[in-house]
């Protein structure tokens, strides 16, 4: 695996591979890799000639009171995992290299025209998706891959990035890879290591609640509003703070008032001091 | 010359040329071509294997009361000029093709962090540079050229685009081509055709004022504030409305209080109903 810190060098390297006709798969990450990330890389290796990964803890997507500083950065462990996964290239840029002229330039969605980045995680984390859109526009231009691989766990993020790719004409295919879970259902996340053993047990409530709701909807229950209210009440009891639990259209993420054939259930909760998210995609018969 | 209306087809065509090792020069325009534009193309042809031009009157860079609808669109004449100039490719997309998911997604500079897009033309035309940044991000991703050619007449625009290229890591070189002028000094502009014969004569005042100021500075006059005030007074007398006349740093566009070695004088005025801009770059001995 070749490790590159300079974005220009990385860009030229990818460009040379493209010119040789190689198909490039790209996995943008913030490091602290787990099996969910490794699944993205496995999928990229299946579908491309070259797999490139970036590790960059992006400051502009963290709020002023969030965990930017304490976000885990186990560089040696990450690199070992990437070598084992037979990744070809790793981009590890500095903040100054990614934001050469400062952080004034940004990419965002106009919230008056589209509430996508204001809802759900956007409401709890103002500015978060602006940071995500901006850094992904940069990373995608640096890597210019044919395909990018993102985890379905960050469902809203994948919808936002889909919009970015389409609107900026990036000519990239975004592949949404199913969430990888612990045996008890907890979605893998780099933030799970923050959980104390007691919090870890309570964190099961997110996936359990989603699963139960999914079951009820698939058994034909139609009163979505009451189902959500009931589930919210139970979930709020298990966690320290319920941010949201909503049913939404899987493409627009508009909240739903009644069930429809394709839908996504989304939740975010704080357990201890750790904010966790999860979702489940439902296709009713 | 091959005319392409579909951005995806254009993108694939450019990509195929890149893969063959061809150097691509790109000239984004809003059409209504004049000798200033043709100079951009001539320069691109000197420096690249392939020259591609876009004609797209971008709605998002016009204010609600501006001339988007009446902006000249002489398509047949433009195409004839491009063929004469031996341009290889012309992209002529529709608004729907350029904004496939609507106009919610945008690129901008945070004005609290950097006043670049708020000053000068940004003050008179709020949202203008957001529109320019957004459409250029799209066009540059569609064309993925090695070099883009822009006229120095839109000096502030070239500074804004320079920032875009650097911050989004577009890997493009921006070439700023000197302004082409009529024999009496008026900078060529697609909007000059709006001018009545009487207004056309009065429009000379912009370049004349800039030239006089340049002369005084080069003769060693140092009281920039008084020079500007005097020039503003005279210019305001000749035109219908003086938007601004300022001296600025050529890289940051920060306004200057006293002369420095490298500077740019910038002005915008309304003559009749037509808004005109001009500038001159000064390098003191």
C-alpha cells in the first residue's frame, strides 16, 4: 500500500491510473476503522482495479462542542488493517493541505429550497452537512474515482452526497453498502469505543427499536404516527437523550405521515456522552 | 466543431481525450461572443491540443432585477465565430441539464471569513458570485480541462475562480487573458450592444478615468485617497451611476489606503441602463 499525504501527488497518481484505463474505487473515511469500513473496501476491490482510501478527520463537519479533538486517530492500527485489506493507496492529508486557502469556501444546500441538510442530524448538528459536502467535494476532486463507497449507517449523509455528485456533475457512482452490525444488532461506529460497558448494553435500544418498528410495519400495522410515538417513548426510556426517531422517504428524506412501500426509519440518540445513529430501510410487500 | 448539449456526453468526450494524453483548454462563456472571447480561444489553441468552449447563460448569477431574460443569445452568429476560430468542441447545455436536481446546491465563500465575494460587484450584485462559483464548479467538473481561460475584464471573477480551483482541488490552471479594448479604450463586453450611440460615447469615461489614475500613480503621486476621490467625482459626472472606483491588492482584493508596488484599480458604473465594469493592473517601478 502506498501512503500519500500530499493531495496534488495523490491526484496526479490517480489521474495516471485513469489514463491507463484503470477503474478506481474510493473510500473516504475519518479513520478509526472497523469492520463496516472494511466491508466498503472489500466491495470496492470486487468492483474496481484500484482501491484508494482516505483518512481525514475533517474539522469543518464537527460543531464547536463536538468531539473533533478527542475523535480516535489510531493511525498505526488503521494502516495495518488497510494493508491486510489489500488497499492500494491511502491518502492521509493534513488540514492545511485540504484547506489551502482557509475554510471560507464551502458547498451547501440552500435550506430555503431544500430542507435535506436541516433535518434529522442537520437539526442537531448545524453546519455538519456543509462540512461533509465541502470535504467530499474536495476529496472527490482529488481522487476523481469511478465509484465511491459509503456506509448505509450514515443514511442521510449518503443522500446528501448523492445530491452533491449529481449537482456538481462529478461523474461518480455512489455505492451505498449495507450497515455492518455487532451480534446484538448495534451498528458498527468509530464512536462505539466511547461507550462504557453499561452504556454499550443500553446502546442496543436503537437497533432493537428500529427492528421492532420494522416488524410491526411488515405485519401490516398502518398507524405510523402512533407506532412512532410509542417507539419514541420506549427508546427515550433506554437512552439518555432521544434526538429523533422518524420515518422518511428513502430518496428525498421527507418525513412520512403514513407508511409507503419504500421507506427508511432513522434515529439518533445520546447514550452516556456518545451520540449514536442508526437506520433501517423497509420495503413493504 | 462538434456541438454537444448533454453534459454527460461532453464529460465522457473530454475524458476520452484526456485518456489519450490530449491537453484540454476550456473557455466558459455566456455567448454573445466578441473579440475578447476570441482572444481567450486563440490563447487556448496556442497552449492546448484541444479547445472546448461552453455557452451557457447561467440564471443563478443574475439578480431578480437583472438582465437574464434580455441577455443577448445570438446562437447562430456565435457558432459561426467559433468555427472560424477553429474551436474543437462547444457545450451548449440547457438550464435543466446544468441543474438536474434544482438550484438548492451551491458553492460560496463564507462572508464572515472572507469579504471577497461581498465587495465591489458582490455588493451591487448580491448572490452574483455564488452563482458564478456554483456554475464554474459544475462546468469545470464537466469539462475537466487542464487550463481554463478567463478575461481580465472580469478581474474580481478571476480572483474568485482562482480560489474555487485551489480550494476544491480542481487541478486546473486558470489563465487570465488581458482585456481587449475598442480603439477609444472601452473594454469589450457583451453588454456594450445595449448602449445607445450617446451612451457609447459616455462609456469611454471608465477606461479614461482608470488610465488617468494609472498615469498619476506611475508619475509618483502618492495620495491615493485624494486621487480616488477626485477621480470618483469626475467619473460620477460622466456616467449615470458610479457603483465603485477602488484600488485593491491584486491577489486578495483588499482595498488599499495607499499605493503599493502591485495593485489593481477597479470600477463599475451604470451608463443609460447598462452596468459596465473595467479595471487596470498597475505595477509601479
